[in-house]
C-alpha cells in the first residue's frame, strides 16, 4: 500500500523538465549572449516606424520638446512657479515617464506582437524582452536631448551627484525588464490584460508628480495639504522617478527612494524568475 502511494506521486521536476530553474536562467543568459540579434531588431523597429520620413527618429525629440514646452508654459502659470525651474522639472518627468510607461504598455503585448517570430525562430523568450527594452532605451536617448538643451538654457547648480543618474537609469531599466516579462507573459494568456494595463498607466500618470511638483505640496504652509502630499509616496512610480530626477536637476538626494526601488527590484525579479521558470515554455502555445 505504501509502495503504491509512492508510485502514484507526480515525479519531481528534473533539470530536463520545461519547468526548471536551470532552463530559466539559461533563457536569460542565452538572450544576453545574442546581443547583436535583439539590438538589431530594436533598431530596426525604430527605422521602420519612421520609414520614408525626412528627419526620421528626430521626430521623437521634436515631439517631446513641443509637449514639454507647451505644458511647461501652462503649468508653470497654474502652479505659480518660475518657468526656469518648472520646465526642466517637467522635462525630466516626461522623459523618464515615457520610458517607464512604454515599458509597461508595450510590455503587455511584447509576445503577442511577436507571434510570427516566436513560432518561426527558436530563440529564448527573453530576446523579445531585451528587444523592447533596447528600443525604449533608444527612445530615451533621443528624448534626453531635450534635457541637455534645457540645462543649457536654464542652468542648474549640478554637482557630482549628477553621476547618480546613470545607476538610477540602470535600476529603472532592470525593473522595466521584469515588468515586461511578467506582464507580457500574463497578457499572452489573458488577452484582457493589455487594455487594463493601459488604463492603469494612464491613471498613474496623473497620480505621479510629473506635471505637478511634489515638493511644492509637501512644503505647503497648510498642514493638511502637506500631510496629504505624503500619500504620493505610496505610489511606487514616484520613487523611480525621484532617484533619477533629483541628480539630474541637482536637488538634494533622498536616499529612502533608493531603498524602496531596491526592494521593489529584488521582489520583482524574484517574481519574474518564477514566471519564467513555470510559463516560459507555454508562451509559444499561448500566442
């Protein structure tokens, strides 16, 4: 009786099983080693989008510059802030949010939009994650031109802390990777997720201090308003925005933002590895 119950037990996952940690980590390492493939595909995505355009990808920079200038002129008057302070603040917020928001929105369809490639090309699923992440990095680099122009026009007292913007962006990119992987996998199985994701991102845009200044409300003379402003720190997007905006604008560094982002990174990647281990092999069937 005891022997029978032992035989009836499902076998434990082996290294050759589709659900193994070894294959999950191998998927990521294989994707990283194929840098030329995902880098080429990401660059081709941008070239295809601006095909037959006279100035090509420069439209990315122009579009960002027009948006930031128009909204900066408007909201600097509404919030009664000097244009020289609010315009760079708004620009950095829009540039960083563009990267974060696009990682989430396009990440929800990263596998769905690559259905043909997934079925025809035997490649790690992480290839498509890196392709999207690289494409968003290129967009970010184009938009960063607007920041450099504004820093020249409206000089800010920058110090050595501006160098923290580099690890801050890398931390944001690392989180973008696990978000793309998790949301993309779930959306491939449940096709109602992408519209929900887009609605959440749009809502979080207004709840994140991008067009409005968090410090202005936090230091408000009215204690009630100042206390309510602290509720903004419940928003995880705010912390990722602040770790890069503070060094880029030369404002004092609040290290608790880095702590929050670090915890989210660890937890997020733990979740991503679990998803990759359990559902990596099913993506090609779900698409």
